[in-house]
């Protein structure tokens, strides 16, 4: 701004009256909010994905114990997503009405119990039921957490916040893969329980503990946050109020009628085709390449997910810094789809296969923070809560088809190549849809650099 001294002084005083803070104080405030809100959501998402994909490790022992094949396993794994899809929207509508601390706690505790009780499965039908009920129990956590973030984190900082929340996806394998390998190896036969049964039991405990923490300590709203000063609350309330009322539709119907919601769901669904291929089937791919030791499989599984942790943080920060979302989705998804297709080439060695799986996982997961920052640019209030759930429901249809088709390919075609090429093509084609969704409106973004000037 090229203002004279008097005008500059008047402008600054006006900004402070309206709730603006010194940039250093503002950064400290947002850091305080990040530390109180984001780590909990990240740990919840980490627990969600551990409980969602530990069945991929359990499969290494469970198939022989229950006498089921790859197709039955893939179909059962896919049933999770049917329960998840049908309950996603109702769950998020309830969350918006009763409060995140109540509903996220309920979600965490119930899915932890269902996961732990899966240790009692003794036939294929109980396996099917357990996966379906797990999907019902977990439904609403991701869109609910994204909606909760939007109540605390301004749009200009939401890319990095979403990235830190969503690193729970790859971190679930960084933590869960070696743990699962250790459990299968060292607890197999303990107290008469197979290793895969211990796997379900042990990995169902963390979400229950997180649910209790959410009930006791997760703030219901900004005004109930006793760890913020009155001035900090006023500033956040002012900035979030201006953001919410500056753009976007709030009526519930918009969640179902705005075509951009469905576009985001389609893009995410295409991404999930690749991600769930890695999450559920990578241990099996490693075994096909001659790697049989459970702990070795667990350690190798860390590699694609560490790459994804780095990419998600870097792409999320870059997306915020440049106030741009579309290219930060398009380029990674295009590269990730190409890498996924190459990884399905049947003549690749183990090292090359792991490299391309890691590249695909890093790029596809890296695009998610920017993608899931887009709904806040055109929805708010009840529409935002339901819209996030609609998009998640649409996307998770891919979860059912990815696991079922891969199980069919491995059992009847004895190769994942054709299915992986199909998924790669879907990802690359869907990436173009993001240009129809829209970018962050520049005029609605609070710019710290302009404030300083």
C-alpha cells in the first residue's frame, strides 16, 4: 500500500479495532490452535487408517485360517466402504448439530470396539459383517474432522492444516506396518490366539482411548476454548466470520445440488483407487516378489508412506503460499497415475516396483490437502458439513471397487497389471476435472504481506 503516514496510522488502528493482530502475535495464535486441534485429528486419522488397512496384513495369515480366497477377501474389504458411504452424510449432519467433541468421540470409540472384536471372526460371513459394521462405525470421521478444522483454521492456512491432518494416512503405515509385522511374527500362537487376531485386538485400542480424550478435552466451539484469551477469541471469530459470510452457499440443499461437490468426490475417488491398491495390496505384491518375512514386509511398506508424508507437507504448504489449489492437485495426480501404471508392469523387479509404488503414493496422497481445501471456497455452514460428507461418500465408492477388482485380478488373472492400469487411467483423466471446481478467490484471502505493507 502507498499510503501517507497519517492514512497508514488510521488504517492500522481500524484493522486492530476490527480484530487484526500483529503478524508475529497472529502466527503464535495459529500455532497454538494447530497444536491443540491438529495433532488430535491426525492421531485419529492415523488410527482410522490402521484399523481400515490392517486387514491387508491380517490377510497374510487369515486367508488360510478362514479358508477364503483373494476374491472373497477383496469383496469383504470392500464392504467396509458400503457401510461408510451410506452413513457418511447423516453422520456429518449430526456432528454439525451436536458438536464435534461428542460425535467424533462416539465415532472413535465405536470403531475401536468393532475393530477389536474382529479378533473373534471364525468364518467368512463374520468377516463380511465385521467389515460392513466397521464402515458404519467409522463413517463421518474424515468429513467431520475437515468441517471441524474449518471452524478453527482460516482458509489461507487450511492447506497446511489439512496436510498435517491427512498425514495420518501414510503415517498409519509408517507406524502400523512394522507393528503389524511384529505382531504377526511374535504374538502368533500366544494364549492360543493367532497373530492376525492379536492384530485386530491391539490395533483397536488406540481409537477407544482417543475417543475418551475427545469427550473430555476437545473444545466444542471457539467460545468454549479456555486456553485462548478473549482477544485471541475475538480475532479468530472475526476472521472466520468474515470468511464464512464473504462467499459460498450455506443451505443444506447446496451440498447435493452443487456439481462441484460431486466433481471433488470423483477426483478423490479416482485417487483412492490407487491409494487403496497400495494400502490393502502392497504386502501381497511384496510377497509375490519373493519377500515372505512379515517384519521385512512391514519395514518395506514404510517407504511409500514416508515419501507421502514429505510430499503432503510440502505440497500443502506450497498450496497455501501461492494461494492456489488446482495445479497443486492436477500435477501430482497426473504424475501419480503414471507411476501407478508403470508399477503394474509385470516384468519390474522388486526395487523398481517399490520405487514406482512410492512415487505414486507420494503424488496421489500429496494432492489431497489441496483438493480438500477446495470445498471451503464455495460452501459454508450446514452446506459445508454435508458437502464434505457427500464428496467423501462419492469418493469411497472407489474403495469398494478397488478392493473387489484387485482381488478378482489376483485370483483369476494371477496379475494385478490390468487393474492397476485401469486405476492409473482413471486418476490421470480425473485430474482435469479439478479445473472446473475453481480456485481460491484472491480477494477473500487475508494477506499478511499486505498487512505489513
